[in-house]
C-alpha cells in the first residue's frame, strides 16, 4: 500500500495509474477504522482497479468542538487495517494540506436541500463541512466512483445531491450498514460507550426491528410507529432522543404514511455519545 500526506505526491501516483487505464474508487473516512469501513473498501475493490482510502478528521463538519477533540484517532492501526483490507493508496493529509494548499479562492460549499432537517437541524453547519471536504477530495483524487455508507443515510443523500448538482462524473455507490453481534451499527464512537451504556444503546437496533415488524404486519401510520420506536428507545430512561423520523428515502421529507418504501432515521444520546442509525421500512 502506498501512503501519501501530500496532495502533489498523491496526484502524481494517481496519474501513473490513470495512464495505465486503471479506474479509481475513493473511500473517504475519518479513521478509527472498523469492519464497516472495510466493507466500503471491499465494495470499492469490486468497482475499480485502484482503491484510495482517505483518512481525515474534518474539523469543519464538527459543530461541537468537544466531539472533534474526543474523536478517536489511531493512524498506525488504521494503516495496518487498510493495508490488510487491500487498499492500494492511503491518503492522510493534515488540515493545512487540505484547506490551505496553494488555494486562492474560498472553498466553503453549502449543502443542498437533502441537508434540511434531521442531522442538518441538530448539527448546524455539519453538512456544509461534509460537502466542502468531500468536494475537495473529489477534486484532488478525481475518482471514477466513491463509496459511502448507508449508516450515514442523510450524508449519502447530501453527497448524491451534490454530485448531481455540480454534474461531477463520479458514481456514488451506497454501502449497506454493518452491525455488530448485538445488531448495533458499527461506529467509531461506539468505543466511547461504557458497558452499561452499550446495553442501553442496544435499544436502538431493537427499536428499528420493531418498526420493520410493525410495517410488515400492516401498520402504515408513521406517528404510531414513531411512538412505539420512541417507547423502546426511552425504556427506563438513560437515553435521550434527538429525533425519530420516518421519511421519503429520496428527499428525506417526513411522510405520514408508510407506502412502498420509507426510511426510519434515529438519533439518540447515550452517556455523552451521540449515535445515529436508520433502516428501510418496506410494505411488501
Ligand atoms: P466516518 O469515518 O464515520 O466518517 O465514516 C466513513 C464512511 O464509512 C462513511 O461513508 C460512513 O457512512 C461509513 N460507515 C461508517 N460506519 C459504517 C457502518 N457501520 N456500516 C457501513 N458504513 C459505515
């Protein structure tokens, strides 16, 4: 695996690959890699000849500076995992390299309509930071495709919208959510859960499963499903709900009735750890 911290050296290596007609897939991450990230690498490998994994904890997308500071970082372990997973190129730039490298114009972008509500409402500015850095990474790497996890479902929609808006020739590939043995969605933040809080966090996948069962048994009312999900999440307390929403999977606007396919999205705080999860709700 080749490793780069500088844009110029990375681009030189990518030019060599492109000159040999190799296609390139990008997997953007913030590090603290786990099996969820590696599943994105696997999908990238199936879609391109060369997989570039970026690791960059993007300060612009943290609306809470404490969360940015507490974000787990372990570059040595990450690089070992990436190499074992078959990543061809790891790109681990500094903040300075990303945001002030030979740049004259301001680079800040604004996220589009998909960023309204949900995470966009609870984390002001978050998606502007996400589209800004992803657009920069796209411009630096110029990949043929890029893989994003459905774990961050709204982020996936925001990126798809950004690519459509700017007309970038990049295929955005969604990756299914990877869960642990207790069905909790893998997240770098799970490391910060105490074992008691982990047990509480397990209510999240349980509540999603209940919603799927309700829909399968004919329940279509979003408010009834949301009530049941919220009751499971709240349990005997120790978890606070930020939102439970049932939305159209394309524009992410709330729907009153689950017809055909909808998306259930949840954000909750356990201890001082904020967790998000989501699932499809299908009537058929
Ligand atoms: P992050 O490092 O948390 O910014 O995540 C980098 C990429 O990995 C994003 O596209 C995430 O959606 C994706 N990802 C994170 N956790 C998971 C998971 N449990 N399953 C699938 N994809 C994930």
